[in-house]
């Protein structure tokens, strides 16, 4: 069994974590979900709790380092809180959604301000993944995640939790990640010295050592 289990961020495939996994020298089991790398049928429940049940049906979390990115952080937290046996650790990279930025206008503003610090060369991968997942399904999934409160399931997680953000990530500001670390029974927040929201793809040389120390 591979030690890392990851759920890619909204609309993304496991390729978004490829650079970080290569620096780590480790593989990972990737669980894609409706809205997270797979198309979302119109009638399907897309809230984080429903998505968590799909994760648990697809993979065993026991003794593994479980990775979430962006909106999938809420999914992996729900899954870890429901797992019969806890993961070895939970890593949340750029977690959403800070309640102070949960409205559509505020989300858009934070995305724009973060995009100024992103790596333009990632655009082809993002476009490919977003088109594969489907923009409408992504919007429906985001609408569910922005209403979700991550704190109650996070407080129930029975493993160490690391919350990581890029220095210029306005979607996951420092105050929010520090709040989440305090919410977890055993939590720690860490801000990388560079990067925006897409650090698993753009700053693997900074993220991978942090994961190695944790996992």
C-alpha cells in the first residue's frame, strides 16, 4: 500500500501533485471524485460529507498520510473524522473556505489577488483538467464546499494535522490556517516562503520537505 493517499483539488487530476511526489520520491494513491477530477452528474450530492463517503469506499485511510488541496481539504477532513481507524497524518494544503471569504464576490476577489502570484506555465494542465471535469460541475461543487464548516469534523480527527499555505495564498490566508491548526487536537500551521494557491504543482521543492517531516 502506498503511504500517501491524495484527493486533488477542485477540478484537478492527480497530475497536479506530480511535481511534489517526484521530489518526495514517493508514489500516491489518487482518489478522484465528482467535481475533483471527474464529471459530476446533475443529481449527485456534492457536499463534502457525501464526497467523504466516496473516499472511504474507494480507499483505506489507516496508517497513511492523507493529502488534500484547496476544496478537497474539506473532503479529506470529513473522511478522516469518519474513518474507523485514523490516518497516520492529515495534510491540508491551501484549505477552503475561510468564512470571511465565502461569498462569491469575495471568493472571486481572492482568486484574482492570488493569481498574480501563480506560475503561468501551469495553465495548460489546469485547462485540460478543468475541461475534463466540467466547469458546471466544478461550480456546483464549489457552491457546496463554500457553505461547509470544516471546524466540527476537524476537531474530531484523531491524528496529527498539518495545515500548509503558500506565502501569497489569499484564498487560504495565514489567520485561517492558524485557526484550523488550533481547531485540530494536534495541529500545526506552516507558511511556505513563496508560492500562491497551487504550491503542489508550482513549488514542490518547498512543499515536499515539509511533507517528509510530517509523514
